[in-house]
DNA sequence: ATCGCTCACTTGACATCGTTATATCATATA
DNA sequence: TATATGATATAACGATGTCAAGTGAGCGAT
C-alpha cells in the first residue's frame, strides 16, 4: 500500500529527514570521538531527540553504523569503478591501491569499523540468502585485476593463485593503513608518511611479483 | 622493608599465586571469548573470587590485559632474538616475518590488543619517563635488520630510508595477519591459508626491494 | 465536529559493565 | 589478649545499550 494523501507523503518525508539527521549526527560523533566512545544518547541529544527515538529508525547501534559504512563503501566502490578504464592490469592495480589508501585515510572511523572490526556476517538480506556485502566489491576489484594480470602473463609463474595474490595486495595496503590508524600517534616510532609508504609498498609488491625484472 | 618472618613470606607467596591465577583465568577467557566480551566478574568467578578482588592485584582491566601482553611479547622478543644469529640480513628478515606471523596466529587475542587496538601511550613507568614498550622491540628488530640490509647494499637505491622500508615490511606481515584475524571467518571471501600468503608476501617484498633481480 | 487510529517520540526502567567506598574477617605482631 | 594489617566481600554508583509502556499530535471516517 503506497502512500496516497499529501499528508502521508509529508509524514514519510519528515521521517526520512529525521533518519538522515540521525545518520549525520552519528557520523560527526564517530569521526570525532570514535565509534566505541559515541553513545546513543549523545547522538540523539545532538539533534534534540531521546536515545530510544533512534530505535524507531534503526534496529540497534550496529545497524546504524552499518548503514554509514555501506554509504562510505559505495563511494569507495565508485572511486574504484572510475579506475576500471585503465586497461593495463598492473597500472590499474597501482591506481586501485592509491584509491583504497586515500579512502581509508580520509574515513578512518568507517575504515576501522569495516576492515578492522570483526563482524557477525549476519542473518543477511530479507530474502534469506546473504545480502550483498559492499566490502566484497573492493576485494572483487582487486581480485579481477589480479586475475587479468595473471592471465596476461604479468606475474611470475609460481604466483598463479589469484586469491593469494589479491589477498597479498590487499593486505599490503591494509597493513600500512591499519598500522598507521592504530599506532600513528605513537611517538616512539618515527613514522614515515603513510601515503608514501603505501606507494612504496605497492611498487615493491608489483615489482616483486612481476615476471620480468622490468 | 623486606619481609622477615615465614608468615609474611607465605602470605606474599599466596598473594602472588592469587595474582597468577587471575592472569591465567583472564588469559583463558580472553582467548575463548575475546577481550572485550570478557568480564571482570567472569574472570573472578572462574577462580572463586569476586570481581573487586582483582583490583587489589591490578589497577584496572587494562593493566591486567597489559600484563598479559607484556608476557606474550617478551616471548615474541625471545623468538625474534633467536633469529639474530642469521648473519645475512635478508635471510634474517625472512625468518623474522615467519616468527612474527606464527606468534600472531598463535596468540590472536593478545595480538589484537597489542597491534590492532589504539593505546593511550600512558603515564608510563613509575619513574616518569616512558616505560619500555615491548612492541617497540619487535619493530626495532625489523628496523635494525633492514638498516643492515641497506648498508650492505641489498636494496635498491631509491629504498634508502630504513624507517620506510621497515614499516613496509612490518605492514606487509601485519596486513595479512590482521585481515585474517578480523575477516578470516568471512565465508564470502575464499581465503588462502594465511601462513602461505605471508610467506609469499615476504618473498615478494624482498624480491621487489632487492637491488638485483636475483 | 469528534471519535478512534496510527505512529513518531518520550518516560522510565532493566541488565550489565567497570569501578569505588566501605565493611568484614582472618592472620600476624605486640 | 589486644591491635593492626591486608586480603576479600558487600553494596553501590554512573554509564551504556536496549526494551516496554505510555503520550500525544495528526490523519481518516463517521
């Protein structure tokens, strides 16, 4: 039953606006204070509501976080999609690494939640079978690019497993990013700028995996 | 004033035993349930105490965790120390990566806390100046080995910054480990065995950073 | 015009968490 | 035996995520 009368439409629009304002407030607080330290009550009071009001728009705190992450990973997916036009899989891989790292460093809270926090791979979609997990898309981009690189003979013959290679590439960039995000403010380590380390990491991995020495 | 009488000695020994039993119980629960989900009350009741009794032996929950981690990283340090005899820095680097990964996969809870959780680099030692951070030691091993490798001309001339190179190596192994620890049970990704991926990662990084193509 | 319904939102509460202040009680010392 | 110490328990506090029950405004139908 779709809404008919203008009043119902307005009511529905207002609900959507409230929902969006919850998301906005939550994002602000997550970025500033971190997800763990952000309270339902704090999110609500920031927009003049009570904590329990949030539960009319989101199942629980995790669902709220999840929605923010899905939005961000959609934008990550778009950034990676733009790179699809690069035909040479090796060049594309390099660009993917850069885009991935830039996203992670620009959205540290969401990155922490999505890639540095264990998830219950939950009851999934309403249909029953696993909902489309957006973080898979990022992996799929890398996996497909690596597969093309293997097919094109760009990599050494002992590195023929596309999953292993893709996971290695992913882990390389993720390693630099996650170390930086957890220990970047540790003054006891003389940190090299993470963006540079990532560029070096990608170059070194590509060179080390390449078939010829070129 | 050192304890004199046998009674005091016994009392002190009993206190130490209680303290140790707290550590043991905590470690068990941390490994099974994870650190976050493990409750002070659960730790205490596992050994027949009340939660508040723990606070006579440890300042707070973090101090308890910290002590467990220090113990584990001492053993990590020992494992790495054993590798010091390998003279060739490149071979040593390879061995360090393996030892590090084996430790991480064998002590996932502690690894999560030490390397995947932000820390307040706290009020430190009782003396005032920063307490000796055991996780630095692991980094120092890598840093020194990489420095030797650079000095020995093993690496390409554009990779002359030992911090960048050490952080890259560290991040490579950490990336595989941490991805596995957070997403290893995700059925939507066809995971390659992490130990193999780590071996490949180290080999690829070393080859990609090496001066000659050998 | 008013009744009743829907539904966004509030109130008040609950269980649980880490933690603290205070009480208890056994033991060692005098 | 009296006193002091120190290990443990009891009770409670504030904060958190969450739920059950209430409130009240706005809508449609009579």
